């Protein structure tokens, strides 16, 4: 009888040890060395329970990032300026060539360090490769849509008198219209959640068992009409200011039809157009994302975005800056 009890206890503790080791392996698989940092692992929540947000007083924005943050989000340091953007504070009186970049999580740099964001890397490359001095502003906020970009453009970006406005067009999300394709009226900011105690072994097993290809994004006629309307609004804001605008097409999946659809709408509305997705054609995307839990572009992808944007700006410098 004692032998049976010993065997049961051994099996029980063996199972516990196996689950524990499996959990450690899963965390290392997703987070690498960050798996052993409580603060980093505990930063891998979702935006609404991240502790990063406040409700907006602007009727056109449901939420904004809190100003003057100094914390962690998605494993990396996360700081915001006095206006609540992942950027330094800027002066409207700066004499540098100024580029305002608007967008969502791709532009905010979800999951990448500040110096890895394509916005900051673009500023570094421009100042390295050209005699002029450039200042690149990051107005990206995760979860924002085209209508929000327009609001931020009017409220925040224009007061700095930018020479160029770049719209970081997220090809998987920016075809959606708030209130029609998705609702945000019932959005609520939740208390900060401690995600350190989540089971990443469970998440790993779930991902591996699911392992089916996502359906490719297809723009409907309604989607394209909405995008056209927003591009037109952006054009109408920029023309009186004599500012050039670029639709910067961001995607890790190349689809020639989608790229051409957005290119035509940009050109129709007198906006420049630059595609990044062609680089990723036939590439193994696992090496270009933060991890399988969060398929946002990693630092490697952001550098590709930055190089493309830098090259385009310098190649069209006369058109963009010499009005």
C-alpha cells in the first residue's frame, strides 16, 4: 500500500514538474531572455488593460496614451512625451526639416524599443545620409484608424508646421471604418492586469494546434470608398498648408492587387505613395515579427520600413521640400 502511495505521489509531483518546465520552455520560446524578467513578462498584456491609456476629451478620439509615461509595454521600455505620444518633446520653432508620421500600432512601434521604431530609425538615417537636419515626429497610437489620423493631424501635427506628413497606412486595419466595421463606443479602459501569471504553455499549445493560414485581406468596394474619402480629407487638410503627404503602405504580406488599389486612391487624391510590403514577398515572416503571440513588425522589419522611407524622401527631396 505504501508503495502505491509513493507511486501516486511521484506521478503527481512529476506532472507538476513537467508543467512547470513546460511553462518555462514556452516563456523562453516567446520571450527569450526577457522570460526571466518579471517586469518585462508582466508588460505583455493588451492595450485596454495595459495601464497606458486615458479617456480622451476630444470627441473624435475615444482614448489616448497617457502623457509622460516611463514604463514597459510588450517587453520593452515605453515612454511618452507631454502630449501622450511615443516620442520626445518637440518645439514648433525648430528650423529643421520636419516630418510628421501618423498611424497605429505599426507606427507607435508595438513590441520594439524606441530606437528600433521605423520613425526614429528614419530620423537617424536621414541625418546620417543628408546634409540637411531632419526632425521626425511620431504621432502613432495603437488601435487608431484613418479618421483618428485626421484628428491627430489637425490637432497635434499641424501646429509644428511639418514639411511632410506621412500616413503609416496599416494594410490589414485601415480599411475599417469606426462605427460601421467595428464599434468603439463600448470601449472601456480596464484595470491594469498582471499577465505574469498567464499560462504561456497553454498559449503555445493553442497556437501550434491551431496553425492554420489566415485568410488574406480583401478590400470590398465599401472599404475602398471609405479609404478614398479619408484620403480626400487628408488632401483637403494639407493643400492649404502647402504640405506634401505620403501614404506609406505597411504590411508584411505582399498582395499586388491591394497595393495597387491603395496606390491608385493615393494618386487620385494627390498623395505620394510608397509600398513596403513587396520586400516581404516569399519571406519567412517568423523572423520579421515580435513573436507568435504578437505578429507586429520587429526591429528588423522596422529597419526595412525606415530604409525605404528614407530612400524615398531623399529621392523626392525637391518635390517634397522645395514648394
